[in-house]
C-alpha cells in the first residue's frame, strides 16, 4: 500500500465528481456531465492505482492500472478472486475510453477538414449518458476494491 490516505482522498474526489454527474445529467447539462463523468472514471482508476503506486499525472491512467493489475495479480486474486480482476481490467479500459473526453468536452475537436466541432455539439445526450454509465461503474469498482483493500492491509 502506498498510502491509505491517498486512496481515501481519491475516492472522495470520485464521489464529488459522480455527485455532479447525477445532478447535471437530468438537467440536460451535457458538457458538464461529460466533463465530470470523465474525471470520475479517471479518479476511480487513480484511487485504485494509489493502493500500489503514485498515479501518473495524465488523464488516461488505464495503462498504468493495467500494469499494476498484472504486477499484483496473485495478491488481488487471493483477496478478491477472478471477478475483481475482471472489474479492474474493465476500469482500466473505461479510463482509456473516457480519457479523450477530457479534451473533447473542454476544447472540442478539430475535424479532418479543418473545421472545429465545439463541446456543446460533441457532448450529445448519448455521449453524456455513456460517460455517466462508465462513471457509475467505475465508482462501484473503485469503492468496493478500496474499502476491502484498506480493511485487509
């Protein structure tokens, strides 16, 4: 364990971001929902990472989490079983999938023809809903893992 306090602090950030997602999605605040959902997924991965190492300073912690899952596979399996390994792998994938939305939901995107697409155009109901679902799933995995991990160390 790197630092119990860090894991708890990351989890607090996850809960804050997810609270914003849950508040803003029903109000149709799609850009804010996308931004906070992406951060929720990122923070969830970093919360788990902090149980093993210092999270890298980047918006896509997926590869760092995958590496740590592989390095700590036996210990994680012994404590949690195969299901948690699969959930952590899914969290790493979700972090990688959500990461581009940090930039997209903040700055938009330059298209191949040079035109610019704006966050308000890109953060559709479908995209915001998808990111919100990733955020919910990521939170549940991070919370369950960290709660059990901290109680077993």
